[in-house]
């Protein structure tokens, strides 16, 4: 009886570990997608929409004080989501975090 319980627990732990490792791999793949975006003097909202469509990312804006009508410019050629977001938000005082295919702006 104890042997069956141990085997079941071991199998559960191995499956859980496998799921976690697969999740990390998918997250890394999402962050390695390449973007080519050039936009001058567009609103932050418009720029986010371009990134959302091009990269199949969803955006969550956590701070109601963020001005989505602020004018921004970005010029990224074959860059990652981190390259793009860093350039897009430079000088705005806005931070971001990429988690899989979700970008949290705060």
C-alpha cells in the first residue's frame, strides 16, 4: 500500500516539474519573438496596439495615472519585446514586466 502511494506521489512530482519546465520554455520563446516597429510621435495607446497585434501580446495597465495619450516614438528592427518596451517607455517614468505573452505596465 505504501509503495503505491510513493509511486503515485513520485509520478505527481515528476508531472508537476515537467509542467513547470515547459512553462519556462514557452515563456522564453514568447520573449524571443522578433519585432520590427517604427512609429514616430504616436500615442502610447497606438504603440501598444501595434505591439499587441504584431506579437499576439495582451497588455495589463495597473496604474490609472498612466497617460495613454502621451506621444512616444519607437524604432526597433528585429528586436525582442523587452527591446521594444524599453525603448517605448524610456523617459516616461513607466515600468513594465513581461510574463509569457502578457505585458504588465505600471
